[in-house]
């Protein structure tokens, strides 16, 4: 089993155990979105500004590694034409559950985002990509694929880590024990740490990879904000561990 297959199986189990990011929204959230009352996140605590989205009605939206029935139902209620891609069967099952309950259509695709995306060039107006590329070793190919499947003028909204969480070992977040990059495929001690903490297989990424990779792919950064973990010592000290970005594919 490669690490992506392993991560999919781990996330399936997390969903069964009540994982926060695997709980689909209830009917009240969908109804509120129909009234124009909505909020979604790319990172743990901060909602994405509505202005980052623009008009969603009639737009083609890709939820990239965004299964779980949390964001796509909101976008569908706002009139978007939604596609969700994820590698976790349980996350995709949540999407089917909410779509059937609320009566909207959604294209559901099981695929590995570290591979070429199974979509034609210029297929989407917006890509919504919450924190998830920490489960992928190489992120630059993901940004290139995002740029390819976006139409000119299309928008990528992405959440990502800045690497700080991977410095620490243990829940108290007090002792720096790891050097960066955090790559368990190269470092057996880091793999052992992930196995002990039941974290799947994760990787740190630099801002060169995250922000620079978007720029290299042909995207233009327009906005960003930082966010904390939402809990734990680093959060209590207001230390940001995540970044959310808005980028646009250049018009040609």
C-alpha cells in the first residue's frame, strides 16, 4: 500500500470515529445558505471572506480534497455547479448523503490529487482546496494542475500549513524535536512519531512550495491571511500555523 492509499484508509477510519472534518452539515446549515447566510473555512478557525468568492450562481466549482459534506452543500445552495474530488470513500459518502437529503446534483470523483486531475483544461471557475496537501509529498504538481483546470480568470482558494506544527512532538507543543522538512518517507523517526500519534502520513511544506509554487504555476496571488490551530499551546500563544490564499489564473 502506498502512502496515499494508507492515508485514505486512515481518514476513512477517522470519519467513522467522528472526525471533526468528516461530519456533514445538517439541514439547517443548508437552509441558511439558501437564504444567503453561510460561512466556510479553508483553515481551522477563520471563515473565508465572501468577497473572495464572487458570484457563485451558475459557476463550476471544484472541491479539491474537499469531501465530507461540509462546503459543497453550501456552494450548491448558492447555485454553484459542484464537483468534489477526494480519495476517502467515507468523505465522498458524506457528499452523497447530503446531496440526496437536500435534492441537489453533484459530480463525485474518487481520485488521488497527487496525480494529474481527471478533468479537461479550463473546466472550472473556482477551486476550493482546504488544508489537505499536508498529506501529499509534492505540492508543486498540484498547483500546476489547479492552474490547468481553471478557466482564465478563475480563482483558486487554498488552505495550507506553514510547517511549524511539524517541529514539535507531543500534544503539549513545548519541545522542538524535529528538523524541517518533515518527511517520514526519508526519516524513520518521523514516521514512528506519526504512527504513534495516529496522524496518517504527513509532510511539511515551505512557503516556497506553497506560495512560490502557485506563482510558478501561473497563478496570481491576490489575498491571504494566517490562522492558528484552533486549540493547543501554539493557538493559546496566537502563533499562526496555517495560511489561506486567494489566487487567480491570468487572463489570456
